[in-house]
């Protein structure tokens, strides 16, 4: 028959003071674990390079930075054009494949139509005082947003690292993006 | 001038549209001292909801008041830390 009774104090049981010290220790560890990284993070993957699709990642990135978020935008495939100093100023709007366009696809596919719809959109952007892609990009860079250009697609598109805006990070790949997404509070694919 | 608080700085973002009113407000708040109030003048109707949401979700700022005028939306934001 066992002589152990749960309530009976024994010599090797921790004292009250030892337990209190242990509780303090655990509370400190918990506080450290929960407060270690309280900066919110957002990770965006930007894959599109048309004029209309360049806006959402930049608007969300600059706004999140205004909220104090640490923001990373990983640009891949056509999304690279947003970071390309020259190409970002000439992003086009496609008139084909968008049923909201005022012209049927058969006409929208005619030569020069993309140029026309792009001009119309650029005029609307100017008339509405909507920030340009360049302004949004420069503002976001100033606010500390990290823009990353996917190395594999830089090579694929035959771009040069010098083609991108100052401050753009190159030499990164999917694993970097995945790590950012894993750490982030908000993850978006645009 | 409001009787309840002094305005330290005024930011004029009239004409600018989303996301610039919020982004520029953040920049102007950074330049203030703790306790000071920034007045923001905007014409973007979305700024009423956006600056409210930004202030609620951002550490160290507090929305003191918003006024909806005929054409101009005025926001008062205090830097709290």
C-alpha cells in the first residue's frame, strides 16, 4: 500500500517560495514570447503589371505602412514592371477581356485600342487627382516598405538589376516570400 | 480655433484621393510632439471613414474630432505617444 497522499507535504516537494519563483519565471518567459514581435506585418505578392492591377498592391502597402505595419511586396512575373523605373511609367490597360469596357472585344482587339484605353484611364487618374504609380512607389519606399524583385523572373524577362528603382531588393526568391508570408499577419496575392 | 484643443499643425490634402490623405496624415503626425493635435483638411469623402479607421488601428494616435463641411472634411488627430 502506498504511503503517498497528494496533500501530504514531503521533503522533496518544492516549497512555496520555489513555486512562486517558478511562476515568476514562466510569466516572464510568456511575456517575452508574446511581446517579442508585436509589430504587425503584411506580405503582398504582386504578379500583375497592367495599369489597373498595379494600384492595389501599392495602395495597400502605403496604407499599411501608415498603420505602422512592416510591409514586404514581392514582385514576380509582370508585377516586376511596377518596380521597373522605365516600364512603370508606361503601364498599359488592356481593352480586351474586360466586359466592363465600352467596346466589344472584337473592336477592342484592333491595333491601337490598348493605347487608347490606357490614355483614357491616365486622363481619369489625372482628373481625379489619383496618385500615379510612380508617386505611390516613391511614397511607399519613403515609408519603409520593402519592395522585392523576384530574381528568377528578372532573369526570365531579361531585366537588369539597375533597371529598378533605388531601394528595390533583388536577389530574392520564393523561399524569401514564403518566409515573409509565414511571419505576416496579412498575406495577399495580387 | 476649437476651444478644447490647440492645433499645432495643419495639413492640407484637399484634392488628394485615397490613399494619400491617410499616408500624408501619418507623415505629418510623425513630425509632431506627443500631445499635439494635427488638423487635416481633405476633400476626399472617403477620408471620414479612412482616417477614423487608421486612427483606431494605429498605435500612438487618437482621433479627436471630425467635421463634415460643405466641401471640406476636417479631421483632428492627436499624437499620444
